[in-house]
């Protein structure tokens, strides 16, 4: 009986890992709603694929913006700050980028949205494992 219980618990745990949701954060940037989604939950040291969805006040996708992503880790004792930049290219109704988080810890992600002569930046914080 105990063996059956352990097998059942292991199967449920494995199913939970297989169906874990992506890591998602939402914020407002002026008249836009910005959602970032990372393919790993939690984000990891190494390559993470990120999607950026931008919606206007009516909930329609914004597909005519320029989106740049900057990500950084602040300086720590014995280590200088790490700063990286990448472009997010439009694919369908979302912008996609790859972030290579070089180590575990707290990372700052700044998404700059430029559209119709206006630009704004929204900041997110993530912990890489």
C-alpha cells in the first residue's frame, strides 16, 4: 500500500512539473498593458525565452511598436554590475527576445516601448534559479 502511495505521489509531482505554467508578469505603461512571459518558471541562469505582449486601452494587440529589452544585475561585493541589451522582434501579435541570465539571483528587466513618436520604459524584477 505504501509503495502504491509513493508511486502516486511521484506521478502527480511529475505531472505538475510537466504542466507548470510559464512565468508571467503584468504592468501598465501609460495607456498600454504590458505582459512579459518567460518560458521557464522560475527563470533560470542561462537562456530564457521571453514574450512581450502589448495591448492598448481597448485590449487590442499593439504590433507597430519598437521594443527593446535591457536586463541587468546590480553590483555585488567583488563583482561589477552586469548589463545586457537585446531587441524584441515581432512574431504574430507578440514581441520575442532571448535573455541569457549569466547567473542565479535577482535581475532587473526594463522593457522600452517606442510607438508614434512616444517612448516609455517599464521595469520588472525576476529571480533566476
